[in-house]
C-alpha cells in the first residue's frame, strides 16, 4: 500500500494496523510541493494494491505522474481531499488577496476533459501562435532568487515547425498559473492562443480551438477597442483574470473576477468581448541583471502586469491542507476505512474496529486543542507562517492568518514581500512567527525579519513530520502547544 505523504501514511496505518504494509512516496521532512520521486518510489507503486493521494494539487505533479503511471490496473486509487467531501469534510477555496493596482492576468485550463479520456496526468497546452503590436509581448515567471523563465516571447516570432514549443505553457487539467506580462512599447496589441489537450505521451493532441485577445498598453482602452474593432468590451483592469481554455467545451475565453475573490466569483466572458488594460501606471524600468536581458537593456521603460505571486505557482481552486482541521482528518479516516474494506472485505471487521478506536482518539484531540486555542486572548490570535498552509487551522480554531512569507514554499519572496511582512508584524504587535521545521533551511526571510524585530521564531507543522513529531496526533498537539505558548503573553517558556 502506498501514500503520497507521511501524514497520509500515518492515517492509513492507524486504520489498517497489522493488515497493511504502507509506505509514503514523499519522505518525512521533505516538501510534497517540490519532491521529485525516485525509481524506488516507482517500484513501490508497482507493488501497491491501494494508493492514497491528497491531491487538490498539493503534491508536485511528478509525484502524481509516478503514482498514476505505475499503479496496476486492478489497484485502487483514492484522492482524499476531493473524495472526503462525501464524508462531510469542509473545503476552503483558495482566495487570492488583491494587492496590485492592475489586473492579475494568468492562464487557465478549465474542466477535466473526461470525454477525451484525460486523466490528472494529462496536459493542456496553450500556445501563442500569432501577435501584433508596436513592440514585443513577453510572458514570463520570476522564480527563486530572481531567476526568470520565458513562456511566450513574440520578439523572435512563433514557429509552427516545432509545434510552437518555445511559446507554449503546459497545465494540468482544472488548474491555472500566474505570469508576468511585459510590453516593450505603448499601443494596441493582439495575442492569439491555440489550445490542445495531450491525453498521454503517445496520443495525438486534441485540438481545442484558438482565440485572439486584445491589450491596451499605456493608452485609453476605448482607443484600443476601436482600433481592434471591438464594440463595448469589458475592460479587465483590476482583480483576477485568466485567459482560459474550457477543455470540455473546446472553447477559449476569459474567466474574470474584478474583486479577486477566487474561482467561485469569476464569470466567463468571450475573448472578443474583453480588452486587457495595461495602464500607464504599469510603466516601469527593466531591472539590471542578465536574467532580464530578454526584455531589453537595463533602465529602458517597459509596461508590465506583474504576476500575482512570485514563482511558479500552479494550483487548483481549493486549499489542499485539509488535515489542519481535525474534523477533516476524521473524514479522511472514514474514507480510508471504507476503501480498505472495499479492497479487502475479508478483514472488514479489523478495519472497522481500528477506525472506531482511532476516530475516538481524533475526536478527543480535537476537543483538547480547541480548548488550547480558545485560551489565547482574541487580540493575540495572529498567525504569521512560512507559507499559506494553515487556512483550515485558522478557520477551525478561531485564529487569524495575519501573513505568510510566500503562497507556497517553492518560491523566494521579493523585497516588497519582506517589507510587507515586517509592517504586518509591527502593526499587529505579533510576538512570534511560526516556521515549519522541514522548511527551515529555505526560509531565511522569516527568521531574518523576526531577528530584526526582536520576536520569537516558533515551530509549526504543515505538510510533513520531523524527527520528533512522527504521527498525526503528535502534529496536532505540537501545533496547539506551540501556538498557545508563543502567542499568549501569560505563558512562559519556549515550546
């Protein structure tokens, strides 16, 4: 039996007991957002009868591909975060904070493509095939330590001979990503995108159509609309917008939410019914450094829609860290129990009894930590953490996510992120910040800010165990003890 993470491994072990031999693909102390599986991991999958993943895009896509590509056809595979909703798990949408003065513009693959035989390892390919305008269009990502990756660049044309390989963004189904969009001159631009679905490595791509999008760069959108022949278009000038391919309908358009509230508040618009505004205030100078040379010489002006989050950040629409609320872990255990009973009915009584005992322990620890968090004065319940993994913890136990270094741990924060974090801590008089032990080596920003402000750095467990915290029950108690002792001024000592 195989799971993707150590936390899931522990839940399965408590239900399966001596009847199961369970291993996790992602080692303890490793980061499931970034772990790259090995040949040994693939071998473990081959021998598994049952596989449990969290999914909701928690795990690195290569982990999911290793799981799905090597699992036997008669094996059972369960995505706990998604299927546990049937057992009353409560999910929280990923809501992105609107803090930029321009629209956040990303790319989205909407729908799962089941009619084409697509799976979660399939890819949706969005290719730039044509562009017009007074200058160049470049879509790129800024990653760790300022390195850049270009995904679309009109300056060197678009090559159909190689399938537009150098101007293509690949996404899993039902996911989206953010990009920075740079324009070298003011004026009206158009960009034509073509979409294809690659079901697997051997299948011919499925054509999903193409569409042309219009940008007003440094000029009045009405002027650009008239030049492009658009009548009364919706101007995308704030919030969150995605140039979107609807995989199931084989159609391209736009998903737009001016308030930035997330997928559940977005509306669908046709490509020829919108114009993307890149306002004059988006004019900036090209930074110094080889990594930005593709935009031009340092100091030259460029118009830019900055990516909403720094670094490669492909995700779905729900926060995947459900287990931070013990009530959701209870739903996971119930789903695991029923899955094991279905896979091995001869030992159904054992699985049911193990689950009954463990569910009682989970219910007790939920009551215990609820009281612990409730003892923190309401004005002191501000949580500042390494990355955005504790929304369920805050929602379930009355805390407030005051800030985090980055949306996910695989990216490096900017100087602006650091300043914003420091201001948040000062303004809220936060006495401590919380660092995940498995990310300590890569989270110097949080510790540096804490040192500068003279506040404590305390442990909190998100996606992984440590050498001392090796079970889910220990993780839940450790987090409650750490948060209570570090945020309550009446509690002395370091956890």
